[in-house]
C-alpha cells in the first residue's frame, strides 16, 4: 500500500507541474474558477500564446523549405567569357627523365631551331642525344577583362615519352588564341605534384608525373575586348535551360528593381534594360546578388559505365515492377601435363595442355519493387535487389526500357 501511495503522489505532482506550465502563476489577468478554486488565464491570453507558437513554427518551416540562390550562381552575363590559349614549348633541366630523342625527333628539331635563333649553328649531320629536355603543350585560360601585365596560371603537358617533368623549367613560350594572335608569354619552373623512382627493373610512382603546373607562370601581353552588354541592354544567360527559372528571375528583377525592366527571350536568355556609363557595373552587381528560388530540375539518372557510379537527383520516381537478376560466371583454367617415356626407350617427352571450363549461374529470385515517390523510396527499392553497382547499370537500363523508371537516363 505504501508503494501505491507514493506512485499516486508522484503522478499528482506531475499533473500539478503541467498545469502550472500551461496556466501559469497568478497575475492581475487571472481569474478564479468558482467550482474548483483554481486560477486560470483568460481565453485571449491563451490564444495569443498559441498564435505566437504557430508563427514561430511556420517561420522555421518556411525558412527551411525555401531555397534561394543568387542570380550570379545561376546565370552569366552575355559576352563575359573566358578564352582558351595554347602554345608549344620546351622544358629543360630534367634529371635524365626527358624525351628519348630517337623516338621523338620533334624535340631535337625544336632544340636545333631554338639554338639557330640564338646564333648557334650546329654542323650538318649532328645527332643530339638529349635526356634532360621534353617537348610540352602549354595551355592556359585567359579570364575576361584581363589587362596586359597581369599573370595567369598555365599547365604544361608532355607530348613525347618523357618520364617526368619534375624539376624542369619551361622556356619562353608564346600562347596563342583561336585567332592565331599571341595573348600571353609563359616561362618558369614546373611544379609537379608527384614523385617517382626506378632501379633494377622496379619502379614506384605516386600521382601523375608528365603534367606540371606553373602558378602565375604567364604574363598577359594583349587584352581581349569585352562588351558589357549591347546598347541599352544586357543579357543574362542561364547555365541550364529552364523556362520556370527564367520566369522567376524576370519576376524578381521586375519586383525588386523596377517594373518592366527584364523580359525572358527564351528558356535561357533574359534581356534586362541597363543604364549606361559607369552606372552599369553597380547595376549588374545589384542584379547578380538578387536571390531566386530555382525550379526543380528534370528527373535524371547519371551512369558512369567506366567506374560503375550511379547518381540520381531527388526528382527520380519509380513505378511498381518486378526484377530478377542473376550472375553468370565463366572460369577458364589451363593445366600442363608432361609425359615422359621409360628409361632407354625410343619414346619422346610430350607436354599436353588441359583446359578446364566451368560455368556457374547464380539463382536470381524475382524481387517486387514498390512504387516510390521520393528519392529515399527509390534507394530503398534498389537496395532490396542486392545487386552490385555494375549490375545496377543493366538493371536501370532495363527499368527505363520497361517504363518503370521515371527519369532521363544519361550515360557518360
């Protein structure tokens, strides 16, 4: 009986605490119930409390559900673009890891041509055996609005049979654009993020050694004219074509900047009326920092057939279907048997090859996949099959052909 009394007292104390938390302590607005004698808050105060809680929860859910990106992350300004540069150069100073000149005659020809331009003429028929020189292709990206004197990063890639570019120096190399004009000059020490060693027929290599980087290794010599808009307009180009996103960007610009300022020409290009002169830069900065909620992309499944990777977005859905998948394994082995004649007999030793072929087929049960309307449901359904990533490639293609996979299948 004592134990039951203690439990009853504990429950009564819990009810009293809950009642105090909801009703609260006595205040000038509280009233007393004539029947029970308890003080209660008026209905208006309770409604105010509930309204505050609902507003707080709604603001939390809205902030978590809303997803907005800046316009500069979704679109670019038409005409503001990078330009690719390319050049042919020579890397010298290698520690015996350069091109084998007998197999790469263009390396020797480049050295002879360079020496002749410096006033050094080699005798006819001279055979150069160089081990510390490598021919490379030099690539770089010229950013928009680059001016002469600025530096850019370049990459040097071996085009011969050089084992490593580590420790080499790139000689002065002109970098040309698509129009054949020289826009930058590259020169400097090559930085290779790897190491390798070999001895006695054994070798060890870490990372890639035939490609190197030259941070700030090229100096811009010619600027590319860049037009910031045409006339009184600038054009925003979406990185991904989407009519819904284009319409939302137009709505945000016209609402927050000025009415009838922007208009969508199609699902990718948006025309915006912009001021001229120095005010255009500040105007574009204001446009780029506006936040827009992008539209949900199309359902897509990306498959990398080389690595077996499968990536899908949240819009992928799955209809009900049944899948049966079994593995077929073929093992081929060969054993050699030697037959020798008896001593002092006229026979000969004969070697016989015995081939063994074994075929194994795993039993694949029929698995029913339920309809999935969210990405988590699709993942659970595919995991229930128990297939490997390589097997999943064939399963997804078959599901797409049957119409059970509601997504665009892209193989890279």
